C-alpha cells in the first residue's frame, strides 16, 4: 500500500468499502478492517460494494489487488478497501489496512452469512463452484466436523494461556490478533445465529472463552 505523508490540516475522513448483507454487514475479512477502525475510534463512513463489482471498483479507485487468484498470476481484487482522504491512500487487504491504520494513527485507542442477492449468487456461481461444500454435513460427518472445530478452537485457546487478562497479546489493549480472531468468531456467530444451540455450544467451549471474548468486542461492533 502506498503511504503518502499525512496532511495535518485536512479533515480526516476514512471510507471503508464493505460488502452489503441482509443482516450484519460484512464478512470475516471486512470485519477485520471494521474492528480496526472502531478500535481506533476513527471517524469513517462505510460504503457498500457488491462482490461482483469488486474488481471494477478497485481498479476505478486505484486499489491494488490483495493477492493473486489460484492460478498464481491473475490479480485478485478484494473487499475490504479503505480510502483515506487525509493522506490520499487507497488500500486493500485487511492486514495491510490494519498496519496502515496503526502507522498513520498511532495515537488513537483497532460463513457463509445471509448476503445480498447479487453477492450471494456471485459467491455460489463464481467463487464456490467446485471449491466449497454448500450443503451442511449431517449425522456422523457433522459430529466429526463439530469435534474438529472444537479441537481447533482448543488450539487457539492456548494463545491465551498464561496471559494476564483475556486478550491475545496483553492485559488491556486489543491487538490485530484480537480483531482477526473476533472477526472469525463474529462471522461464526452470524452464520449459526446468536440464539442457536450451536452458537451457545461454541460460546461455552474452553470455559466460555469464546462467548466472553466476543462479548468484550461489542463496543467495536458499531455500524456507521
Ligand atoms: N487478503 C484479503 C482477502 C479479502 C477477501 O478475500 N475478500 C473477499 C470478500 S470476503 C473478496 O473481496 N473477494 C473478491 C471476489 O471473490 O471476487 C484481505 O484480508 O482483505
């Protein structure tokens, strides 16, 4: 991401380009950026971009591709993108966005889910074809996958062991590792539905770690 100098006299306005959805906006990836902005308590506006329009839109505003497509060559243009009028920066890739915000604003305070029709149809047709299993597993297979998920979160739980407080890196200050972890948990909660037995189960694993952890990120879930 190109980082021009900060113009201190200009009014800071950051725009987050996010994916629209029918319920909670965004995805795991875009929530990383949204959590980072909310944690920094930066003024910003959120603008929806439909997934099928992501590439054309990124090119139009000059956002570089975040990576390459599976062929290893073709550029992969993705959402989230942020645009910061105070520095003239336009950038994509949630990790790079977090790094940019940290560098530029060091002083402040960082599923499939039900998505809009155009975005949902595009996901199914273009992105998931032959790659993802769309039907939910049943019976024994479901139980095995559920146990695996529990096991994997158990591994993640080790990041917290011996820590003072309930965050990955330290007692009081959430870090990028927390935004990425909570973005994942947030998408999981949205996908399962908060009131479901499944989410209650996940939330209770590791002595209730995941429910409590995500709850602690509620202040950063504000939608603009
Ligand atoms: N490495 C990127 C990945 C972001 C990503 O994969 N975004 C998806 C939406 S969740 C996307 O824009 N995909 C574009 C497409 O499928 O055409 C990041 O961390 O921001």
